[in-house]
């Protein structure tokens, strides 16, 4: 995420609408940009910490990690940016995000589905699965 943000900062048009450059970091949505690395860090940390001993547990963990890191942490950063830069009242900044929650929850569910499929297809992978139990019990 940091490399992506550096690429955006140097002007590559990687954001929606072909935006890029330092100006995007002082726009009202800058909080979301700054929040991306933190959200990725929290999501990865939670995924490493939560149980993954079976494909179902790995999927549930992926959903929770995505929801907490990818939605909650990112929204906190984004809302803070809207309040600070756009001078929106906190409640208005929070309401600006409500429309995106259903789609983001759908993305969390799709993430869980992908993790479940991978854990079932590759049981020897540390993500989870039956073979992991056999490996660690020896």
C-alpha cells in the first residue's frame, strides 16, 4: 500500500477518475488514502491472529479481519479526514459512509468465500485445513 501511495504521490493516475499527485493528499478524501496502509496492517495482523484451523474458521476469520480492518479502521481514518479537511460535522461525515457499507460487507463475504475455497483446495497451506492438524500433531 505504501508503494501504491508513493506512486500516486508522484503523479501516476491510479485513483478513480485518473487522479494522482500530491493534491489528492489534501483533498477531503485524503483520510481514506492515509488509512489504506493502516487498514491493511490491521487486516493482516487480525488474519494472522484469528483461528484458521479449518476452512470454515479461516473463512470466518477472513470475514472478521476484512470487516474490522478493511471497513472499521478505514472508515475511521476516512471520517477523520472528512471532519478535518472538509470541515464536515462528525455525524454528516459518518452518514456519508453509510451508502458504502453494504457493498463493503459484500466484499468481506467474497473474501471469506475465496479464503474458504483456497483453504479447502490447498489443505497443506498454513492458511488452514485438515492436513495442517496432521502436520503439527507429529
